C-alpha cells in the first residue's frame, strides 16, 4: 500500500499532536509526583501517612509528628 503525500502529512500531524499531548501530561504528572514527595510540603504522602496513624493511635484527629517532636523536646513554660 502506497501512501499519498496528503496521507503522510496527516499521519505526521497526528503523531506530532500525540507527542505534544504526551509531553504536557508527563510534565503535569512529574509535577504532581514531585509535590507528593516534597519533604517541605505538609501534604506529602509520608507526612499524611504518619500523621493519620498517629491520629488513629492517639485519638486526636489533629495529631502531627512535627508538633509531637516539638512538644517532647521543649518545656511547656507559658
């Protein structure tokens, strides 16, 4: 089967659009993954996991490992 110039141009255009779409999606996904594991992001997956387990054990929905460490290492002088 022989392709005409018009068919070849349409296939190249469709391929270019597909590559452009995939590039944009890849950048978006990489950005989301980066934020999910960013250590300074309080909503990262590790922080949320530890805080939810600590909250379940302590019964305090607002429990945070960072706050717990601070309170354990500092006097409560008000």
